[in-house]
């Protein structure tokens, strides 16, 4: 496999397969979350003159791998919550050592990959840093985009005051980019409106930071997927469905190609550069008056539904970027 140029650290999912369809035979290596448990081997060595990374018998260096697609999948932590990561907890380890074993494995795999001078989509460190939502809002505002008024606080009084200042038109959602949900109870952390009776529970809730945000009325929601220099915007007609505040829970609504305002596209490109991202999935709302409001950008956001329902060629665009010399 000396002609392999592309490395994947990704969940074995349909998005990965969509990308792989656009590669010449033998031009990619897929390292799955269960790579080691599938009987494969991994080795990284510092020789004193260079660093050597090996997957099975394949020696991986700049002469073999030119680009890397890094898209962390999901795993269950000991509490039963989904967490993001490129590998899964080994079923061969005792529960007391499972988390330690996972951290050692991830540090070895990803640390070894970071020694390669390759083009990343996305670089693991840049992707992780870009997940923080609050700096995203400040950055978007500085670039001229409108962002929702937002309050993140552990103080119930601060949150109640914010709710009153916005006449009760307030939503709450995760502060973290990947808080996930509990599989055993099938409870999703969704975007929902905060009602007056919800405020009463604030004093009883654990003192953790909670995000309140002004509720933005929408004509349509937008998912804007950026692949290198390509920008693919899709209008999600969320107000026609059963989940008007969080379109992720109703994929039956129409999704169509959308022409993004040039100034918004320019600001988004600048934001991608500032975050060090080569791939990102940004969410906007377009108000009934036609104003764009930036919500967030996910450095590992899914693209399959945009490709399938809106017709954007995202998987081939990703493959093309990775194949560039």
C-alpha cells in the first residue's frame, strides 16, 4: 500500500463511504474507531533522525500521506452519555481501566498523526478549539454579523433578569458543542423556549452555567457547509414542520439550495480562517425581514442530509480537497 495518500480517522458511517466513492482505488486508508480490536496494529517511533508512524505494515510519512480527514465519531462514557472522540472504549479492558486505556490510545493515535506534515480537514487541535460557542459569537459579531443576545450564567437571578429583558422570548440550548444525550432514556438536549414556569426551577437546579438566548424569529433556517474554499448554503424550511425551533428533529421539511449574501459569505470565510478550519457547518436564521443571524459553527457537523435533500455535492468536494497536490 505504498501509494496510499489519504488517511481517515472517522466513524464507519455513510458519510465516510460517500467520500470514499470519489477516491481512486488504493488511494486511501480508513482507520476506524475499532482499529485495534479488529486485529490491526499501530506503532509510532522516534528514531533520533525522524518520526515513523505505522499502521500494520504501512509506514506513514509525508511521502505516503498528503492529507488527512479527521472527523471524530461518538462513544458512550461510563455515565451513558455520548461523547465525541476518534476511538471507542475497548471492550477488552476492565471498567476501572477503560477510560485510562481510551485516553492512552487516543493520545497515541492522534499524537502520532500530529507529527505528519499533512493537510488537515480539520486539524485535531483547531477543530477542538473551534467547538467553543461563546468565542464564535464574539468573533462573528466582530466580523459584522448579527448574533443573538445571549446570557450564560449559573446565577438564577441573572437568568431571570435576561428573560424579562427579552419579554420572555428566550430559548435555551447547550453551551457545549457536543453535550450529547443519554441513550438509555432517549432524551435529546434540544433547543426549546424558556417559559415563566421554567424560571421557578432555576433555584432548584444544580449551579452550572446555563445558556439563555433571545429567540430569533425565522423565515428559514440555513445550514452553510464550507469545504476549503467552497461554500454550500441550504435553506431549511423549518417553520413548515413540527420542530420550528430546532430543525434537527424534523427532516421532513423542504430543504433547498440557497444563495448566500456576499457579505455574509465573506464574513464566514474570514471566520473559518481565524478558527483554522478547512471544514465547517454553520447555522444561521434568516428573519422574516431578511436579516441574517449567526447561531454557531460546528467543525464536525454532518453534511449527508444537505447532500441528499438539497443536492449539494459535498462529499465529492471533500474528496477533491483531499486529493489536491
